């Protein structure tokens, strides 16, 4: 079993944790029905379309 030869410093440990804890920005695409930016794999709430099919009525959301 591998055993470390020396102790890692607090700054090195914190830096490693900080690098792995970043959040990325969501990917946005332009909806072909409404032309607005929407998140991928989500229903467009302004038009009610998902993958070219009407899933919900937009009037119900307003």
C-alpha cells in the first residue's frame, strides 16, 4: 500500500480542494421556435416546445 513520505502543507491541500470545487456556467443554446437563449435539454418556457414538439401550453405558464 502506498504511504506518503512527507506531509502536504495546508496551502497545498486547500488549493487542491479549491480547484475541484469550481462550478461551471450552464450551456445555453438558441431556441429555434422563440429565438431566445435556453438551457440545453430543457423545455423552452416562452414557447412550450422541446425538441420540435409542443410539450406544454405557454399560456398556462403566463
